[in-house]
C-alpha cells in the first residue's frame, strides 16, 4: 500500500513569510508485491515440466555359457565397425573357415551410410515389420485404434521372434560416432531388437584381412 504524508511544515507563519510548497513524503509498502511474486514463482515451479535427460537404450546380451558357443539368433544381421568409417556385415550365423559343421565360411560385405547402402539394406531386411507398423499408423490416423493400442502393437511387431535382429560389433579402430549413427539408423528403420556384443577372434581376422585389401 502507498502512503502519502502531508506534514504541516510548509512555513508561511509570519506576515511577510513566503508560503512554501508542502513536501510530500511517499512510502510504498512492497509486502503485497513480494507475496505475489512468491506465489507466482511457486505456481510456475509446480506446473513446469523439466527437461528429461536424453538417453539411448542399448541392449547387452547375457554372457555365453561356454567360450566356444556361437551366437545363435534367428533372422540376425551382424554389423562390424572398423577404421576409415568402414562397415561390414553378414547375415545369419557366423561360420569360420574349415568349421566342424561343414558350412561355407562366412564372407563379409562392405557398405556405407549412404541411402543406397546401410539404409536400403535395413529397409529390405526389415520390410515385414515396417509394413506392419505402417498399417498400424494408418489405423491410428483413421481413429480405428487408440494410441495406447498402436504403441503396444508396434512394440510387439518390433520384438516379434521373426523380426530382424541386429548385432553391432566394433574393433579398436572404429569411431564411436559411427556406432551411434548406426543405432540411429536402426531406430529410423523400425528395428527393435539390437545389441552391442563383443567381436569373435575369427571375425576380427576377417575384418583385418578386408581392411588390408
């Protein structure tokens, strides 16, 4: 509240004294304004949404029971990152040369981050899952299913046993940024099952030989 004091000290009591203007003393009570400021501050703090830390979910598999146990995954695509932004991949289970199963030795194929490289490869390999999620998206837009139903079915489609599984491996010469870019591309291509795993010695030999060419 504001108060104005009009004291009677203006002079002019004598006959020939000039009357002086009365001095006004103003005092503003800031208490209500301070109370309002704290109320507004409390309101904004309680109703604000704080930024959540941006994290990336990476799955790590369980340790194998035996040292020589190969990683057996259905519909698996393995990427191996190496020097000079190199990306090698192979599909299915890994078989070294002269393996006891008599299978043909696994060969690595090189690709890159171009739209006709890694992106196209993932789209082709994960086509059934992408088509299923696109169908769910259309149903969501038309109001045929609820948002919660869409999310639940999309998660199931990505985690289905027949869906594509990606294993990510990197040697000591790979660039960390390339691994992150690969994971981003997996999310873009609706790949829900992926994990960062250790490279086997036989795979390292293949990558080293491919990089030396």
